[in-house]
């Protein structure tokens, strides 16, 4: 039985929307589930930085301190989500997981060994869905929500970092460039251990995992 499902991917892939829908679907179909947004504060600190006249969170805190704070916050929210899941007997639908922090550290040139040691206490999710989308589509989605902005180079670097993770061969790749309802259908198939769609469109603009 699935106890933990993690949705990961670059900003703009649709993780939050799809994770909420998936948790709602599980609950409606008789499997108690709860959505957990495992954000680590980058957007919040970015807004604080801009109010103080700084460029972003990294400029406000310095790269090293930012990565320490972000990693510790990510650890706390994931630990809280797993504890709630265990105490309530619900499936934890994770909007981001440890892999997202590994990617953040890699893209910023940090060292992974301490973060991996810190996160080693957490179990591997029963299912990890990588929502694959091109940096261009992701950037357009981020801009459309009007809350922040991501550079194409940053999004491309994040995509490459996800795909270079040693755990990536175990990810279930979902074509997140499709219509949201089609993406959700694929996620449900993955939860039910059914094959997801294979679309040439995703294969054209994204490198294969593995």
C-alpha cells in the first residue's frame, strides 16, 4: 500500500496544483490522504529581500547561509508531514521532497554530503513522480501567476540537476506539459501502478532520465 507520494520538478511544472488534486482524489475514492506543501521559504525570503532593497534571498543572506536555512526549513516541513501522516494514518502527498533540496544545492554550487546525511533519516517515498516540462513552458507559467520570476538558465540547470540525481532512475516521469487534467490522469495511473502515457512531445525537449 502506498503511504507516501512525492511530486517533484522545476518551478512551474505544476507540482502544487497536481498534488492537491491527487490528495483530494485519493480521499474521495476512499483512501485517507493529506496534501503537504514542503516549501523551504525561498519565495518568502525573496520578497523580504526585495523590500529591503536586495536582489533576492541569496543576496540577502549570502549563498552559504541561504542554503543552510533553506535545507533546515525543508527538513522541518518534511519531518512534520511524515509525522502527521504516521499519526493520522493518511497517505502523505508531498509537494516537493528531499530531491528538490539536493537540486537547489547542486544548482547553487553547494556541497551535498551534509544535506544527504541530514535527510537520510527520511524514508524513500513509495512513488516519486517527476513532472517533466521544458524550461520555456515552466517560465511562462511562473510569469503568468504573477508572484515571482525564474530565469531560463536557472530552470534549465534545475531540470538537469534533477535528472543527474542517482535516484532519478526510480522516478516515474510525467509529461507535465500536457493539459492539467491529462497530467492528473497520469498521476492517478501511476498511483494505481498502471502505465502512464508516453508522449513524443516530452521526449523531444527533455533528456531521458536514467
